[in-house]
C-alpha cells in the first residue's frame, strides 16, 4: 500500500495525488490518501480532489497510517527524524521529500510507504500521464457564465493569463516565500505570445481581478475572469486548460491549468523566478515550456 499525504490548495493536492498515483501504478500497488491534516487547516477550500475531479480516493484511516509508519507514526518522531543527522535511522516506510527538485531516490522506496512532501515535478508521474489526465477530468458540467466562456475559448486563439495575488499579498509568510510576478514578467510574456500566435485572444484569471484590470495592459482582445470564487474557484483552472496557450503565475494552480491542456503545440510561458528565495526549481517547469 502507498499512502500519500494531501494538504494545501488544489494545485498542491494534485501534485501529491499524481505522485502517489504514478508510483502506485508503476509498482502495481494500491493508493490511499491521508487527509487528516485538513482537520486543522484553515486555508483554501479544504480537500477538493473528489469534489472537483472524476476520481475516487480511498481515504487512509489512522490504523492504515500506523500500520505503514510503525514507531514513526507520531508526528513528533517524524519531525525529529526529518533532520539530516538522523537520516541513517529512517525506515523506508516513511518517505519525506528531501528537497524541492526531483529526487531519483523515489525509485528505491518500499512497496509499503507513506509519502510526505509536495513533489512538484512532472518527472514523478510523466510515465503515467495518460492515467493522470484521465483522473483529473472535471466531473461537473459547466454552467451559465463559465459555459459561455468555454464556448468563446473554443472559437478563438485563446491564451490564458493568470495573476496570483491573494495570500501572496495578505499572508506575510506566503509573501516572503513566493513573492509576486512582476509587471515586467507579464509584459514580456505577452510580447512573447503575440509574436508567435496569430490573432491571440487573452483570458485573464485572477483572485484580484480589479488589480489585474488596472495593471495588465494588452493591445489585443481580452476577457477578465474573476467570478469563480470560493468553492467555484476550480473552474478557473478548468477554463485555463481549455485555452490553446498559457501565461502562468508562480502558482501550482495555473501550472496545472497549463499542464491539463493536451495540445502538443501549446506555448506555455512561466516565470523564471518561482520563489522569492533561492529554492532550486529546475525540475518544476517542463522542458518544453518557456521561462522568462
């Protein structure tokens, strides 16, 4: 059995699920998800995978987790053992992501393992991408304004552009970790797209749509999409994935909006500086995407 810890917003949940699912398929194992962290987690919309996508997650019980982790079950033990000086005594049944970039050691983990981390690289699940894309099929029909936007997207050379602000502005910790994409980044990305796409039509998604309207200047047709909020926020990702090309923010949410677009000829522009600090993100952006 593989158990993967699920926590964070929808984009993070998708990376954690995709990692566990890919590893389970590779090793012909069953997969369960640990969502116990949401009991004390007040950010975003809680556990969303089963509400948003056509997949069925088997929820790990505390007994399942204890059976995998044994004496490492207690969180305090795992926190202590996560220190590098204790790495030699770690049981292989608990696999804590050692760093942000791709870790080749994942290929040597036990058949029974608890995965803890963010796992933000398609390299962890690229071999199983067809199944991952199937799992991440949106399950609810598009309605009203979103249905109209979807029809419009299908009729033009649609380019999604995502401006992530929200907690990157309001939460000091998030601001210090992530930072904001600069206006220069967006203007350079728009220029890059318009030099390569004929008659582009931009669809601008943001959790601060008024800021985007004031600051994002585009001399091409554009629509500002800001009505999908709260439990309906996932529909922005869905509409992004329908566009032909993408300008993403330093956000796993728009990363997935671009990745879920199956068009092999898509142009995806991403920020070269993903974090405000020096975290190694060399494996975060697929090799055929552009970093500006």
